[in-house]
């Protein structure tokens, strides 16, 4: 059965017993470390030639016995894949007497395998942890009004549940009683808390910020939004085409052709031309030795690893070498807005005084009301007060948070209200000047208003300009926020195309459409971005992103220096160019030596030069990536 056959079995698959596998992995690591120690010993201790050969053989067998066994099996089954290529490279180098090179080939290749396996293991564990941390129990309200704890998977459509302040919404449901504000940023990308009231439907995965909500379940666990997002990540991950490494593509053609040619060289001339078989067997041996693909076997993975190292210096970690080619070939980039292009924080845009109070007096009143709140708007007020060194706040009496409207309280016998345009309508005040503003009302009169804007990350505008210069053909913003906010941000930083008010599935569909025009990079940070990150040819999660986003991404910014993205793209493109140079250079030299070997001109030492000399040059060329 394929891994993606049954979505509901995934959790079970993740929880299978892995003790045997872990023990085997530990044993392999111990043997690998022992191999490195033995290899180093040969350079520093006065050991005889025979003893050295024995140690080199131990290094090869301890670190690569499984690889060699698999490679030999592949040869007998005419399956010329990467294991086959590596086996031939190691054996050919050993037969030639180039024992250190044989050891280096196997040690480097095994190191790459360990790194790749570790990245996959960490991703799978993160998915497992995420699934295990979903809401497990819910407050179910019985028909008689009694409340009891019940497992989420046992809750059916039509049953009633209670969601307390601070809890995650466990299932998609409709509010029967209560009002509150929900943090929906991880689901829809909405930057501000959303006020919800009776008869409104709410999505699982949202966080209930204040009021208690009595809700009617509309979807069971299997079909609720949070579970759908997990399923979308799996689906996109399983459907993503895995880019074959250059070395694997190359070996499937190169290796069988070389072996066939060597056999023909050894057998046909003696049979057809009646020439001495020993002469042609020696020529076939030179042909095989010269064709040993060590230069490609070493330099190609080294180039990829160097690329990962160079990219990490720019503040991003890439989950394995298999993703580099997609990164290099991408011609389109799509960005999430909140938490990606913006910091996710609010800041004051305009502070307008319309009455008899000064700006400082109004700020002091508003700060007094908002100083103890963690609401994004409150945080922006607190930052402004700190910036203006407003240290003294007034004592607030009869403080009240009016859900969906704002806050109120009494300061020095004055009734202070601070909230949105709905607050004006509720208090029968004049039509708002700015619908998106928050108004300061003192004793029933509007004395000023404040507009807020999202804080854009530093250097984003210049980054977008650089991407356009670097032949990125399409730059798009995909966001769950409303079109008005999205267009404001896009116009400021220079993004030409905006798709707003998107749910996770809609974001994923948008990326699928983009992929028809070429490879796509997507950058995001929320749970709602997880399916899109997995769907994209190369997904990038921001620092501090939701865990599901980090799992789904192919690369993670560890410094949030998004402005380094153009440089990262340049490094990836340079890597692919250098790999192609290495392959082309290696093939050209080997073709020359192989031709000379066929006509009997090339001696063994020239075959050695074609192998070890070219290997050295291609390795040096690969290291250039680190600069």
C-alpha cells in the first residue's frame, strides 16, 4: 500500500514502532565514526603498506558495506542507479590502488546520506508532534445542560460544545450563544482579531481570545479546517515530484554504457580480428579505470553541500540537497503577507486631533486604557507611548472591554471610549471620517482618531526590486487578509499582483495555477500557509513560523533576513552552473583518455590522472560556491 493511500491512517503510520530502525541507525553511525578514525590514522602513524591496505579495506567495508552489497545486487539485476555507480567507483579506485580516494568516495557519500535521512526524520517527527498536540478533548454540553469532557473524535455534527477564553476552537461550528474575538491569523492570515457573535460560523484552529462561546458543531474532526490543513500538507508533499540528482541521471546512462564498451573492447577484437586477448583485456582495464566517475561522484554532492553551507550564511537552512535544483530554476515567487512581508505587528499610521485636547493628552488617555492588553492595537499604542517617553498613565476606573467595538473606562471623572467606527454608531455619533480608524471619545464627543498600519519588514522594497532584476517573471501576494489592506502593502513595496481573502485551499489552488507557467517559490509563516509551502516547488518558512509551516517548507529562514532572498537564488543558480561545468569537464577529459586507451596509446598512469586529477579540479571548482 502506498503511503498516501489512506489519509486517516497517517497518524497510525507516524506512530509505528521504530526502535529496531533506531538501533540500526546508531550502529551505522558508530561504524561510520570508527571508519573516519581509522582513515585519519593512516596519515599520522608509521604503518606498513599491507597494514594500510587492510585498514583502507576496513574503512570501506565498515562505512559502506550495505551500499556495496546493494550496488553489486544492482549490477546483477542490470539496475544502474546511484548505488551501482558508487559501488563501481569504490571498487575501481581500490583495484587501481588509489585506496585513500576509494575511502573518501564512500565516506563523503555516506555523510550525505546521513544528512538527508536526518532531515526527513526531523520532518516526520515534527508532523507527528503537531498531530499529537491538536485539541484532544472538548467541553460537551449534554441535553440536560450538564457539561462533560469528551474526546474530539467522538463529537458528532449537531452536538453542542463550550469553548472557553484562551482555548483553540476544536471543530468547525456555529455560535449559539456568546460573543468574542478570535485570533484567526494561523488559519486565514487575518492580521487583526476578528469579532464574532451569535449565528456566525467559526473555523477550527482559531484561538478564542476572551468571551465564552456555546457552539453547535457543523463538521466532525475528519472534515474540520485544522484536519483538512494537515491532509493538504500530506497530499501536496506526496504529489511533489522529486528532482533526481544529476549524479543519478548521469549514472543511469553513463555506467552501463562504459561497462558494455569495456566488455566489447576486451572480447570483440580477439574474436573478430584474432588478436591477442591479453592486449585487449589490458586496454579494457585502462578504459574502465579512466572511466571511473570519481570526479563526478565527489564533486556533485560536494557542490550541493557547499551550496547549503553558503545559503546558511545568508540566514536560511535548506532541508537537503534535492531541493536546490528547484530553487535555482524558479521563475515565479509568491508571498504571504502577514508575518512574511510584514512583521505581524501594528504601528500608528496617523494620529489626528479633532477637538480641544492635545495629542499628548489623548495619547495618555488611550495608553491608560490599553497599557495592560496584548491586543496588536494595544501593543502599537504602548510602543508609541514608549517612543514619546510617556511614562505616566492615569488611573482607570470602571474599565470594560466591549467585544468587537473597543474599550471604555473613567479617568479623572471623564468617560473615555476608544474603538472602531462601530463604536461611533453604537453611541449615535457622527459618521466616521476614516472607517478603518479607532476613535477617541471623551464625555460623548469625538476628540481625535488613530489609524494603524502593519509594520513592513526592513528592506522589502529593495528586495522586490532585486527579484525583478534577477529575471523573476512573476511576483504575487497571496493572503487571507482583505483586499484593501493587501493592496496598501503591495503598492508600497512594489508587488504587482495581489490575490486576497484566500483560505488555505484557495492559496494552494493559486500556486497550482502558477506552476503551469514554471517553477514557483512560496514564502509564508502560518498554519494556513502549510499546504501552499508543500505545494510550491520550493517552500520557504519564516523564522518563528507555525510548526506545520516549518514541516512543509523546503527551506527555513533562521534570521528573518528576507532581503537575502535574491542572493540565495543567485547561490543556487551558481551551484547548478558549477555542477554542469564539473560534469562537462569530467566527460570531455575522460572521452579523450578513453579514446586514447582504446587505440592503445594511453598508459595506466594517464588513466589515473584522468581520474584523480580531474577529481581534484572539480572539487576545487565546487568549493568556490562557499565564497
